[in-house]
C-alpha cells in the first residue's frame, strides 16, 4: 500500500505544481488551459491509482484494521487531488470571465 500512497502523493504534488505555475498567468488573464488540462489528467490518474490501491487491499488478505487505515489514507489523498481539479476549474472560470 505504501507504493500506491506514494504514487498518489506524487500526483498531488504534480497537480499542486501546475496550480502554482498557472497562478502568475492570472494577472494578465492569460490562457491557462495547458495547466488545467494537465491537472485534469493528473486527477484522472489519481482516480485510477486510488481504485487500484483499494482493490489491492482486498485482494491480498490484509488484516481488516490495516485495510481500513489504508483505505482512509487513499481516500484522503484522492480528496486532496480532487480539490486541485476544483481549483483548476475556478481558475479557468476566472480567465473566461475576464477575457
């Protein structure tokens, strides 16, 4: 499970970097679609990794208490990744409204 959690953390970090790179472009309401498309792609990767990670917990005969803990970790990481997609949608809306 640790490897999947690390993969999700990597996706979260990459999405956060995309947001950080898009933010300065808001000043001139410049096109940020490159960043938002990448964030959406990363969010889809996060969804896939989460599904696979949770499925693997149940496939490996792991202690139920450990399964519950890891499932919670995976879901919280996925929620954070989902939040980056929400931020990307807001940023895109700002650019569209002001262009």
